[in-house]
């Protein structure tokens, strides 16, 4: 199996946790910043418009949502981002 196929077997929560922990461990601010910018759009795409609106107005909500996993909808929406990041960084 390829690295991508192995990663695709993981849940969205597991992908989130691995990607964020890897970024924290390596101080990958660029990834975390890009992830934070994607949060409102991912929330809107996941049907969480109220949360997306809040995060656009309150940056602290974006920061919190970047580092913690939600009920799964946000992680599911960001799944391709986590997969790409983890595939590029096999040390995670």
C-alpha cells in the first residue's frame, strides 16, 4: 500500500490530530496559518454557517477550531488538507 492509501484508512479525527501535532512539533506555522484561514470556508461547506460567521468576526474562534477537533464535520471538510500535508511529511 502507498502512504496515501494508509492515510486514507484513518478517520478524519485521526488525520486532524496527526497533522496538527506534526505541525506543532515542527513549528510549521505556515501550515497552521493556512489551516486557520480555511476554517470558516470548511465550516460553511460542512453546513455550519453560524460558526463560520462567528469565526470570520472573531479570530479567536478560528484559532480554537484549528487546534481542536469538532464533532467531525469540520475535520471531514478539511480531510483533503490533512491528507496532503501528512503525505508530504512522512515523519508524522
